[in-house]
């Protein structure tokens, strides 16, 4: 990686870290919630992150950026638009009109499901999946499995931040991962 790219990456990582707010005991006692709303509220910082990711999407040769409900929409849609590629939302069940395909995955206490329109991507499409946080990796793994089942090729999974100590990468497996900041 050329030094100018490393410098840009370091600048973007610093922007993300400087604009994260930790909310203790949310949504339950003992959890430290990483809030991205300060980043979203700073138009200059949010644009810089979006432009950085748009370039990464262009470099990947992706046809689509997939955003995972709900904060994934916020980071994925601007990157897709700036990169000039399509955006595909992955939603909770029952939120999309029309025919959908789904992927269910285990949570600590129960199960969750992601859905997309069955015609959202064409077989052979190159896909980047984006979300705000990589934690245990279950949601990202389900998103990647859904894309692959639909015939897409996952060329990268991109996250604003990765929570240390949760080993989300293990769940995702050998797929490429790009994380802007570790917290």
C-alpha cells in the first residue's frame, strides 16, 4: 500500500475513532454501546468516510453495495451512490414488498432473519457488504451466505468498527474484511 493510501486510511480511522461515543449500560447493564451518531452529525467527517469507502468499492470492482438494516443503510447507501453502483438493502422479515429470499442466523438468545428481494442481484454480481459494527459476526455471516446463495460473489465486508474480544472474523471465515477502527 503506497504511503499516501496509508495516510488517508490513518486519517479516516482517526475520524471514526474521534466521532464515536460510548454509551454505558445500553441497551442493558454491562453493555458499552458504540454510538455513530456524532460521526453522522459531522458532515465533513461523514463525507470523508463515505468518499473513502466509495473509492474502496470502486477498487473492488463491485456491482452492488449491500447494507444491513438499519445502521448499515446509513453507511452503505452513500458509498454506493458515490461509487456509482447499486445499493441493496437487507431487511428484517416482512419489511420488503414483493418476493424475497432470506437467511436466518442464531443470536445469543434466539434467532434473527435477513431478507432481500429475490431479484436484487444477478448471479455473478460482485458484492460489498457494509455495516457499522463487526461484533460476533453472525449478522455479517448471514448476509454473506444470502449473497452467495443468490449467486453473488462477496468481494469484501466493510465495517466502521470492530469490537475487540468478540472474534467476529472467525464467524465470517476466509472472506475479505475491511475495518476502519478497532474498539
